[in-house]
C-alpha cells in the first residue's frame, strides 16, 4: 500500500488544503500582532475578526460571543472553571456526566479540590444521559452542569437541547463540549440554551493548537489565565493569527458542507458496521442510532486493543484504541466503565472513525484486513475460546 489509510478522524483530521491556503500568508510575510496599531496589526486584527464571525456562524452565535483558545481542552477548562468560579459564594455544587471528555472530568476534579461538591450523572449502557436524572441532580446551590454534546469515544449523541433547557428553567449555567459534534451535528445556540460551548479546529479539518469557547452574552465567566486582556479579558495572550484564520475557514466549510459530509461518512460507517457484523464476538459500543456519522466503536472479544491497532498499522491502516486524548496511560476508559463494561472488556475496544477523504474502496479493503487481524490475534490468545 502506497500510504496508510487514515481511519482515526476522531483523534485529529487532516488539514483541508483550502484551510492551509488561507493560513500560509499569515505564516510567511504577512506578519502582524492584532493588538498593534500599525497597518500590519490592523490587517491581522481584521483576519481574526473575520474568522470569529465564521466560527460564530457555525454555532448560530454572534461574533462577540466567541473566545479563541489554544484548543478544545482549554475551552472546556475555561467553560467549567470559569462558570463555577464566577458563581455566587453560596453556589458550591457542580453536576457533571460520567461520560465527559478528560478535560471536563479533570476540571471538575480541580473544583472538588477547591471545595465544590461534584455530583456525577449516570448513563445507560449506550452512554446516554436521562434528562430526568439531570433534573433530579440540580439544586438551588448548583453552580453549573456539564454534559458533552457527543461523546469522543463511543460517539453517542446526548439530548443536549432538552438538558440545556432544563438547566435554563432552573437558572443553572450549562456547559457542553461540542468538539466532536461540530461539523457532524447541526449546532444552534438559539435552539440549545447553553451558557458555554467548547470547539476545536483540528476535529473539523482545521489546524491543531486552536479552539474556541462560545460564551452566551451576559453569562459571567472568570478567566483562568491573565495578561494583556485579549479576547475580552477571558483569554489573554498574543493571538495565533494563522491558526485562527485556518479555524475560520474550516468552520465555514464545515457549515456549508455539513449535509454532504454527514451523508458520506454515514455511508462508510454503516458499511463498516455491516462488515464487522459478520465477525463473531464483535460488538458495537454506544447508541445504535443516536451516534456520530463517522464513529464505529467496537469491543473485539479475545483481542487486546493495542495489539490490534499495531497489527492493522503494519497492514497500512490507522485506527484508534479508545480515546487519543490522553497521555497514553494504560488504564480502563472511565466512559466504558460508566456504561457498565468491566475492566477486561475495556481493554479490548477500538475506535474506527472515518472522514470526508475516505472512500468506499478503502473501507472494503480495511474490512478484509480487520477480519484477518482479528483472526490471527485470536489464534494467539490463550483466553479466546
């Protein structure tokens, strides 16, 4: 095979050539700090504000509600920590689902160390939050609730509109991580009354190292970094102009091409599901219908995930083992444990995530390689059969 077939688009997506083309001038001769008064600074400032409008349009927001960050993790941290720390002193309670991205989980753990009480919301076997459970968890002293829009591991799409409305009715700020949902699910903060919403450019064919937090107008958020007061004082530091410009183009393309991309990905995803269904003892994780268009998360009984990933890599196919958003520590996924899987099963899961550049022929060849790899590894397993 001439080059590896990339099937790990939930970890990061390839940079769209149209995005790169827009970034190049800001990586070369067109250099300017948006905070500077001279013409080059004004040009950089104009480019940043144009991108801000494009990112805002992706989620149905106004440009002044977008705060640029270094990525999805910082956006989640700013949303969760910023909302909680800005709450009145008597509000020291936080509600967080069991299937959050590590950025939200760790931010909640930080709040717990600061004296906040954290109430986890359980999920069902498909990773789905019951809105009634969220409603029951809320209290007069709740500073915020956080539920991911679409899970980064198993791909389950949560009932975010209903969850956000419950919080709005109870006057509780609501944060949602929409990093995986953006570009695959229509996002509209006019329909979903979230207080804050996290985004990341590199999950929708933009550059790595840039993200954004939507902050609803009038919602108080305490900054988590301090300096020159950029981004309305919520995220100080010199702007990553080239990255922000790339994010803006990626956001515009994601909005314009949403239906086309989802249809293409869904077709490939369903072809993979049909193919792996012919292999014994391979099960889909996550909700069978309420799931992202590109996500296939599988338990492969009798096979260690890392071995399967490396075997397929040798055959020319790049897939994921659970989530790529961790330091590489070998421990069971909290998401799978929350869904009722045991630790042994949690080490036998792989994540195949297609993208707009993958083809039906690649998927067909991948299924042959996947079947071969599973069979060979099971032959070597003392536990299988």
